[in-house]
């Protein structure tokens, strides 16, 4: 996860939340929100948890939000506020398209 220009986002412990956009795959498989923490030094995240630590995501499309590790919005001069709102965030992933490449618009 970086800005669109490839530079790193200068925030420690940035929390990513993945919100499923579809319904149940079958009677036993329901997509759940997942969470991950981005590494400030690389912008990468290696593990997503939706139920058990590191279990990943159920196949689906997800909207992705960015918040501070304490679940508070990131400063608007670091990441535009819409990235913290699951209804407004422009970040989307499809679990079929890996690795995930998330690019964030740099604030003006």
C-alpha cells in the first residue's frame, strides 16, 4: 500500500479493514470483514484476519478502509477522509486478483 506516486504513507500501525460486498457463497460460507496492519517501512501487509488470526478472506469483492491502529480516522493531510468511510472509500479489491495493489490518492 502506497500513494499513487509509489511513495510510502507516513503512518505507523495503519489499520486496513476489508468490507465484503457480496452475500453468502453457500449455507456455511459467509464473507466477514477482515483486518490487517500495514508496515510503515514497506507499505505491505502480510496477514488478514477475518475470524481467526491470519485466516484471510472468503472469496469476494471488498471495499477497503484505512484508519489509525486505534480505529480513529487518519489525519486528512496524510490520507483523504473518504478512505476511512466504507461507503465512500475508492479502494476495492477482489480476492481473485492477488497480490493486492492498493494505491492511495495523496492529499493536496
